[in-house]
C-alpha cells in the first residue's frame, strides 16, 4: 500500500471509509447497476439522498 501511495510512512491511510464508500458507488454505477439497487445497498430511504 505504501508503494502505491495509499498510506503514509507512519501507516496512516490517505483515504477514509467515506471515500471507499464513494468509490464503491462509482464502480457500481459504472458497472451498470440501477440507481434503485445502489440506493438499497447504501441504505438510503430515497434516490434524492444520492444526488
């Protein structure tokens, strides 16, 4: 992970769990998942929260 630049020398990540969540959503959308499916995976009550 260090050689990829994902963590600092003192082993602190350059990203948060929230960043990973956004990355997952981007990948799901790129893969063609329907917005309603992504909404359910995220636990959102409506699609409006995803905008």
